[in-house]
C-alpha cells in the first residue's frame, strides 16, 4: 500500500516531465506547430517485443463497395481518436466517408476540435475530401419519429400495425409520453434507425465508408444484439396474434358465428422484421463490416478486450484487427518510471499473444503521442502511424 502510494506520488510528480522527454521526440507537437517530423521515429523505435504490426490499410481501402467499420473497446482507450483518424484517412484516399458516434457521451467534436453536435450530419472542416460527421442523439430521433407519426397516438399506431386488439390495454397512452420517458436502449434504437437510413436512403448511397465510434463495450454489445431482440419480439407478437385470432375463431364458431379468416401478419410487421434482419445481417457480413477492437497495454483493458472478442465471435460479428494504443516508445535515456511501465507493457503484450481470443488478430501498434490528439492535423498524424 505504502509503496503503491509512493509510486503514484512519484509517478504523478515525474510523469509530466519524464513522459514528455521520453515519449515526446517533438513528434505531434512538431507537426502541430509546423516543424518537420522524423518519419522513421515510430517505425524504428516501436517495442522490440512486438511483432511489426501494420494495419494493412491497403486492404481496408481497396474495396470500392460500401464498408462499415466499428471501433470499440473499454472506456478511454482511444476509440474516438482511432475512429476519427481512420475516417480522415479513408476520406483522403478518395472514399466519401461518414463518421458516426453512437456513444451517448460523444467526443467526436472534441476529437476534431470543431462543433459536430446537434444530431445532424455536418461536414468536417479542414479535410479536402468528403467527410461528414454525426453525433447521434436520441432527442433528434424522437423529433424525427414524432414528425413522421404526425401526432398519432400509440393506439392509432398499433391499429395501423394490425395490433389494435392489444391497444385497449394501453389505454390512451400518448406516443410523445412514451418517447419522452427514459427508455432503456433508446440510444441503440437511435443508432439502428440511422444505420437503416444510411442503408436505404439514396442520399447516402455515395458514401463508401461508414466509420462508427462506438460506446464502451456494454452499450455496443447491446446495440449489436438489439436487431436480434426485435426480430424475436416481432416473431413472438406475430405468433401471439395468430393464436388469438385462432382462439377467437374457435370461440365464435362454437356459438354459431361465422368463422374468422386467419389473418396473415400485417405488412408493417413484416417490413419491420425485414429491416431488422437487414441491420442484423449487415453487421455480421464479412464483406461489409469489420469491428476493430481498441485497447491499451494494461491487464484490465486486455481482459475486457478478450471478453469483447468472445461476445463478438458469438454474435458472428467479423473482427480481424486489434489496436494496442498508447504504447510507450523505446528510449535510450529511460527513467525508472518509464522503464517499469515499458516492462509492464511488454508483459501485457505477451498476455495478448497468449490469449486464445486475441492472439489470432492482426495487432496494430499505436504509440503514445506527446500531446492530446485534437484537430484534423493531429488526427492525420495519428492516422499515418496507425493506419499504414
Ligand atoms: N496514442 C495516444 N497518444 C496520446 N494521447 C492519446 C492517444 N490515444 C488517445 N489519446 C488521448 O486520450 C484521451 C481519450 O481518447 P479517446 O477520446 O479517443 O478515447 P475513447 O476510448 O473514445 O474514450 P471514451 O470511452 O471516453 O469515449 C483523449 O484526450 C485523446 O486525445
């Protein structure tokens, strides 16, 4: 306890100085302040123990058809920085690109250092090619639903879906009240409805890369399993509706009334089911989607990444790449703190190489830079070292 306290005090006192000295090399600061960059630095000084990990960006960029990239992992590991830098890189390689944040605690605006809030697509300034950004907000989606529903009540909506028989149970519940209630999963529903728009609306068809900056692990797994949940719920409703119709028919024929025609499930339900299947399938298709796991070299982050990969594998979501972000670069004049951190990182990299979930993934090394990654130049700088 005393040792760790001391260590944390020492590290706090020295980290800002020594990290800057060891990690600095004037790299990102130099880039931002207009100086020249030693382009060979990261390649030459990457951790000796790591297999040279290029992302094979050539493979990621070569396909002309639309591809979805989801970047996810534990909170704070660098998901937004990696997603934003990937989007900038795709755009500058000629792919009209959209970068979308599905994290309720958005940080795209901070990452690009410009206002991308408001729940609508906004062009990213400072990029020569087409790059739009969107921070999804449930509020905007609620407004969209309200305007589309034209003020219908829940009863009217259920009637139009062929579910009027249940509507009585719901009384005169108002759609607005329901949408205004803090419903669990509303962020994920907003994200899915946006994905559907990107897939179906002609105005988005020219975008060939869609990059998702996802929320920390739990949220994202919920997002990926939600279409399945809806799919099975719709099936249950359809079955229930058939059963009720059959029971009512038997009941009526017992009393000599004309038999009720077995109704087919309503069109709206079928359509909803189809659309959910579409989202579900696109996230599981190796030709259209890739989930890139982002982690940092700590045991806790790696353990979470391993569990995330297991869940994604179970869901059949394609994963090929793992970014290990914030790696301390090698240095000749190492202080004690840095050399201890580096030893620890090397040990954790060994854990990744021996982890049954993670060892098969393409490992991408991303160095700890000497400044916060904010703004397009910084994202380009990061992208040139991560996505190569
Ligand atoms: N390789 C790096 N070198 C230096 N700073 C970094 C690096 N990667 C990320 N950062 C910084 O770490 C902070 C967190 O990064 P980022 O917002 O990308 O993480 P996140 O995983 O998206 O976080 P959250 O889960 O909170 O959304 C930011 O200040 C970012 O600039």
